[in-house]
C-alpha cells in the first residue's frame, strides 16, 4: 500500500511543490545541466577573442575537444529557449564538412543528458491510466501509458475542462499560491489527443468524481534507455524508398483496433512507432543529415519544429522536445538551391561548424584517431609509435585547414591560433583575418571550413599502419605520415585547386617537422630530454638580467624562478647572447634591443598567467640557440650531420651510439625510429 501511495498524482505534485521533483521543459533541463555549476564555466581566449568554455562537455575519457564557438552558439540558443525566447520554436542545426565532430558533439550531449536525467531530482515522470476494464470500450487493454510521456503536472493542469477550474483545484488541493501556479502554467500545454480522450472516458464513468478519477492514475518514471530511443533518440536520413513519415510520427495499429470498440479513439494510433513520441517528454531528438531526407519528411519536420506537435489525421499530441540536427555542407547547399524549401531553413538556427585550427588541441584529437589500444603489426608484434608522430600529423592537418592570407603566413596563423608567439605579428592581426573571412557569403571560404578532417586523418593513419615499412620496422615513423596524407589528398579530394593547396600545406608541415627533429637531435646530443628548453630559457634570463641593477662585475645575476619560486644564480655570457642574436639575423644594436624588448614583453605577459611558459613555441629562437650550441660544441649542425653520416672513424661511431642510447633511453624512441630519425637528420630534405 505504501508503494501505491508513492505512485499517486497527489504524492508527485507534493514532491514538485517541495522541490524534490521538477516540472520544466527540455530547454530548461539542458540549460540547467550546462549552466548550473559555475565552476564548470571558464573564460578562455580563442583566436584572439574572449569566449566561454563549458567544462561539462570536457569530462570523460573521450570528450568533445575544441568547438568553442559552436558550443557557445548552442548554449546561447538553449538559454534563450529556456527563457521563452524565439529559439523555443527552432531546431539547432550543425552544418559543416564531414569529419569535423558534428555527430560526436550531439552524441556526447545526448549521453550527458541521459546521465543528468538519471540523477535524483532530475528524473522525469509520466502517468498511466489503469483500471480501464471498468470503462468498457478498451477490450482487454487495462493500462495505457501516455504515449508522449507527458508530465503528471500536465495532467493536474488538465483534470477539468475549464482552465479556471484547474487553477482553483491546484490552489485548493495542493496549496499552490497564485505566483506558483503562474510559473507552472508557463510550461502548460494541452494533453495529447489519446490522453485527453481516455481522461474524458474515465471522467464520464466516474461521473466527474475527482477522487475516483485519480484512483485510475498511476505515476511512473520515464524509461531511460538509449537503445529504446527514450529521452534521447536519433533518426538518420534514409533513402527515398524506405523512409516514411511513420518513422517520425507513428501509424495506426491493427492490434489496438482489435480491442477498441470506438473506431474514432485516437489511441488507435501507435505514436511510439515513430521516433518523436519517444522523446516528447522533455527529451532530445537528433536528426542526422536532416536535409538528406525526402521533401515530405522535411515538411513533417517543419510542422514539428514550428508547432511542437505530432499531427496525424487531424489529431494533435503536443510535445516538449529539443530538436538538434546535423547536415553536410554540400547537402545543405543543394537544399538551399531548391528555393521552395526556404521555410524549414527559416525555422532552424544554423551553426556552421569549422574544423579545429589549434594544433595543440589537435594533438588530443590525433590521439583519438591513433587510438588508446596497444597497436600491433600484421604478425601480432608490438607496434611502436614515434614520439614525433602526433606532432607531425597534427601540424599537417591543421595547416591544410588554414586559409591563404596576405597578412599572415600559414605558420604564423597556426602559431597565433594556438596562443603562441609568431615573430612581430600580433593576435589582433589574426582576429582581423578571421573577421574578414567570416563575412564571405561562400561558407567554404570562411576560416577553418575546408581542410583534411578527422576522418581524413584516420585514413592517413590506416595507410601508415598498412605499409610494409611500418610492419617490418614495427614502428609508426613520423615522416611516413606525410606520404600517407598526400595519398589521402589524391584519393579523396576532388577539386584540383584544393589538392594543390593541400600538397603545398603538407610541404610547410614537413619543414616544421624538420625543425622539430633539429631540436630532438640537439637534446639527444646533449644527452638530456630538455636540453634545448634550458638553453633557450638561459638566453631569455640573460637578456632580462643584463640590465639588472644588482649585476656585479663577475656578471652573476640572482633571480627567482617563476616555475618553482626558488632563488637561482646565472652567469650572464654576453658572447652567447650576441651569437644567438647573430643567428637570428640581428645585425645592428637597434635590432638587437628591439628583439630583446619583445622577448621581455612576452615574458612579462606570459609569466603572470602561465608560470610554466618556456618559449618553446618560438621556432626562430630555438633554431638560433640550437645552432649556437652545436657550433660551440661540434663546429655546427653541418659537422654533426657529417659525423653521424660518416661513421668510419671510432669517434663518430661513439657519438652515434651515445645519441642512439639517449634517444632509446630518455626520449621515447625505438631502434627503428631512432635510426630513421638520425638518417632523416643527415639529409637536407624539407629544410625551410
């Protein structure tokens, strides 16, 4: 009996009044999921502009990476809808190139929402009509659940025909104040056709006795099942023969007609046969490739999006659903060309999804593409991953996504986009370039809209892993990823101009990989993983301390290290400073002083927000320091290449063996990639 008391409408309404259960629409639920925890909202700078990062999307082993602007647009749209804005009558549609994370984002959103709804206080409830055998016109059907998972509060608001009677009943029976009733009626909607019809039958049998009517109502939780498509459901576009409005709306059920004595009873329609009814009780409907659907299905969506009703044969079932969809750029453009379909686009909040253009963030996406499982060769032997593979692949795909610009080179755009230093060029220049591009009417010309996507990267990695060199050497060698990407461009990119651009971009990426190898070889030569970082920071600290007031005649300068807070002593070597600046091409005193000022400025800006900053994004400075150190130790990089290439004498062989040992023991290389990296270093290919 206790259990039965818990399942009554009285109990549910009291729980809502006490705040233990909620009566809210889908937009309010999703908005609360994202915005309730202020600790999970962070302000970030993306491409020179301030925006928000919503950490709720960044949890879990495989989470959404990047997509800052797109997520901000989505959150803004949901917030507006939750506050009763025009977005409530719209669908949110993500449009973009294949492989840029549209579907992954929606799947993640649905997964997070299911977890959120499963928590106490967020659970959704619906109601069943029981004891229908007393009514007499339902045959052997004794219990009927609301087909659209209507909230029990909606039933409480619709128990009587008159709105004023319902409001009075809420106040008298459950003690709601006028303000509380007004608040709940903001989410009011009439009952669905079959629910209203059944309630009317029960009302007639019970002769309007509220107590008897409520005895026929049983509260039940909405089933939370991904596979059943309840709360979150997906409808993928099918071909023109197999797709039907039935898949979305439902159809007449022959089985039910065998029981129902009244042929006009709307319960004869099985709405759960369609995808919409299953998410109609505050759920998320995901329409994958919405514009691939045939016209009559698009017209169905138009009605559903605008009116939030399921309509069959003049019967209506109001629904409470967030509709989110995806579309390929080419399909969307084709749809726009058919001008008679304009009303559906007018009812959509279109969000153009760009590829990720931050190579640091791309490294995490590349790790997804490589996979977390241990890789093996065809012969089931363990497959090693070159420590430079992720960097090489990430830089290559990101550069293909960057536009050509008169103001900035692709490398400068890439570095500024990642929040790094790009010589004298400022982040404002990048923001100007992005703004001017985003005014292009042709979407494909906007920033980040074209390039090798995540699927293209996945194909390149597959090509890399199937080659005989990879399998025989038991190593995924970084240089080979460029050949694999070139093959992907040849096989999958149809436009000649795009192919030419991507090949040029891959050459630029090879040059950056070459610079990375120079640094790696220096670290190997110095027998220390972070040798180059230490030497770069030595130069930076020297030019800061050279003008210090407490600098003695012995040129020793004491300073506090920002990373550790410890007091350190540094001997300022003016010959070393001058050598580095000569390598940078700084001939005059004015040029040197200007460069030093820019370094000090960067140091001051970065250290206040990022104490661990190490200048390792300044490729020119790294190259200059590397050349100076190699020159002082072994008469230049050219001599090191000569020593490693010509191992006929004992000293050269010892150097090669020592460097190989460091690469294997300290830098994460295997025998294959250590040997091939040294060979690559000894060639003059890909030098910028």
